[in-house]
C-alpha cells in the first residue's frame, strides 16, 4: 500500500504506522488513554508536512471492530483530520480521485 500511495500521489509525503499521539494531544491521563497505543496506517502530508488525510486499510482484522473504527474516526475528526478508509487495497486511480475530491472540498470552505 505504501508503494501504491507514493506512486499515486508523488507530490505528497506518506508516513506509515503513525502513533495517534503524534497527531492528537490531550490533558490528563484519562483523555490520553482513549488513544494511547493506537496507530494510524498511513498519514498523507503535503510537502510542507501539513496533514492532508489519514488513510486506514481495513483488512479482515477489522471485522467486528467497526465501532472501534468509528470511535477512532470521530477522535481524528474532532482534532481536524479527515479519515479515508479502504476495505481492500484500492487502485492508484481511486486513491488519486479520493484525495483530489477531499482537497477540492477542503478548499471550498
């Protein structure tokens, strides 16, 4: 998937296995425990290291864990990040289309 992302989006920086704590901060241990030890599959950044999107690949290990995924997405959304989930490895064209659509929507607000 890393190779696919870097090929589909050569103008972007792709980070892998990024800790939630690298993107989200919280006061107090109770808040921090909500995302402690959670890892994001891929973080897509601009050349200036601004986060464009969080990309999650939902393989078979996610079956039955949809509520956990929803909670993760909600935490990221609250922090201002967009999550794109793929149930399987997408095509390069699909990734490019999804990111272009996201960027267009971001610039219209």
